[in-house]
């Protein structure tokens, strides 16, 4: 049998957030089931001056079977990251794209005074 081969432009996006792997996995599963999406989840450890935390990296790709555009992939990443932030009781996360990394903080000390 000859394989079906599809291609699309690459656009990997990753969410970096601290928190419990099992809870993150359940949250990501619910999100994917609800909106019809697919992500990867990888446990990780964040090491920083004076400490460390367990966490996860959630990955998105532009899957050739169901291609999307950069904006939609990023919208999914922001939506899921905000859900994870709430479920994991975190106050910040980062989203990395090929062009940039964006840090989101809900900490009082990081609030923007307008």
C-alpha cells in the first residue's frame, strides 16, 4: 500500500508552566475533547536561583492532516494556558513560538498600573 503524505508549514508552539503533571494532563485532555484538538504533554523540572518546581511543557504543531494557521494555533495555546494557570493554581506561564516568547503574569507585583 502506498502511504498518504501531506505537508504544511511548520509552526511549533509550546506552553511552559509549573504544576502537577496529572492535573495538567487532565486539563489538557478536557480541552482537547471539548474543542477537538491534539497536544503533547511532557513533564519537566524548572530550576532557578534558590529553588525548583515540577511542571509541564504542552506542545502544539501545525498538523498536516488538519492544517491551521499561526493565529489559530496561538489562540489555542493562550486559551489552554489560561485554563492550566487556573487549574494548576499558578500565577504565570510562558508561550514560545518560532518568533518570540511571551510571558503572562497574574501576580499582583507584576500588575500594570494604568
